[in-house]
C-alpha cells in the first residue's frame, strides 16, 4: 500500500508540472489546417515552417522589386525566470531577397521536440515582427506594424511519443481559441518607383538639327537604391546597376529626341545640366553666330527636384538665330528717296544742257 501511494504521488507531481507549463488547462492540439509546414510539408528541402514575404509596386512601373536584406525580430513569451528554446527567422533573423520576384518563402526555424522536453509539455508562445526603417532601402515601405504569433505545442501523441508542432497566425493572441485562428503568413512591403523624361528642343535658324548635345543627370538618394534603373529613348547611357546613393548619367540628344530614366525610387532627387555648351544671352547670339557651341540654354535643373508618383518631365531648349537682311530696311527708305531725287535732278539738268546746244 505504501508503495502504491508513492507511485500515485509521483504521478500527481508530474501532472501538476505539466499543467503549469501548459499555461493552464488542457493542452490544445494544433489544427492541421493552420499548420505551416510540419509533417504536412512534402520532402525536398523545403523549410519545415515558413512565412511569406510579398512585394507590391506603386508608381510609374510594374513588377519592380528591390534586392535587399530583410530583418526580423523574434520575441519569446516566456514568463520571468524561464527561458524558451530560441526560434529564428531566415538566417539569424535576416533574409536576402534578390529582387527577381515579388514572393519569397522565409523559413521559421523551430527547435525539435528534444529542446522542449526538459521544460515539459505545453504551449510555448513567440511573436515575429519585420523590422525596417526609412534608412534601409530607398522608397520601400516595410510591413512593420504586422505581428505574427508562433505557437509551439509540445505534447505526448497517441503513441506516447514526445513531439512538437507549430502554428503561425497573425493578429492578437487568443489563448482560448481552439482551433487556432485562421493562418495569415504574409508580410507585404511596398516599393514606390517613378521615372524622369528629358526632351531636347532646338530653336532658331543657327541651331544645327544634326548636332548632339550632351545632357548630364545627377540622381541623389538619402538611402540605398536597391533596384536597377532602366533607360529608353533615342540615346544610350552608362551603368544602370543598383546599390548607390548618388549616380551620374550622361547621354546625347539631338533636337526632338527624348530620353527616359525609369524605375527611380520615389524620393530620389535630380539635377540636369548640359555639357560643352556656352550659355549666351539672346543679345550675344549675333556676336557668337560663328561659335558652334554657343547657345542660349533654358530648362536646366540647377535646384534639385524630387521624383514622385507621376512621371517627371523636363525640356532643355537651345536657341540661336539671326535676322538675315534679304530686303530693303524701312529705316533706309528716306535716304534712298533723296538719292533718287538727286539722280533725277541731275538727269534733267543734263538734258537741258544738250537742248541748249
């Protein structure tokens, strides 16, 4: 009898410890409809548990995504004095996205059942947030307000084996819900991009329609630009590659040509100038008529402007011309009339003298 009572007391002590670690009450079994991965995920190297990251693009371009490093924060819900096994997202709570797609599967690394066995059966709660700030990548709006719950259930299955399963869901923690709330495993970031159009116009009868004018655009960004630019139009320019905070682009345009720089993150500023041309006043155009590189220039952007949602359009005009004197100027008519009268008078005088002889 004494032996039986000791066994009974030991069983009761184990039950008390299990109940304490289980956050009170019965241990809810995870709803397999809400489990991300786990035993339901097919083999082949896919992460056992994961969350999804998606990007959407706003502005003047579609399907443009940055290449950057995402960062996450995982917080344990362990009570004071208790340490839960560590959960991480990606690699040490970082994940590289390459900008080639809008959707990424990011692993959530949950320790195996043995890591929880020393603590006992129960529910272990964690939260996951994406961190990010305006200082990360230019024009990316990070999904920092969304919180995901990761509930790890450590329990004895019907075969009395100690196992663990995890459920990931968004929203407010609800410990009374069984089954677990509908899963929502998506972080969404928004990438905002715009574009800049530059047009060349020439004016005046001394403006050479075949002359190429070199335009220089300087782009400046407060944060790293994490996607490639695009160039289109009647000119070609240099490097379009990402990862810069300042970039100078040079190209040549004839009168009537247009050049567009696309996929510029919003908030980037630009200035535009023309190289190799002497900017003269309108009064100097006759004086500089034979100087092939002297024009009156309008439309340069000396004070930086900012790329927004709408296409930015700038026009640089080169003007040069003179008035060619092809007829009689009105201000010389009086002198011509006086000369004509004098000629007629002399002619009449000559005729009169002949008649006298």
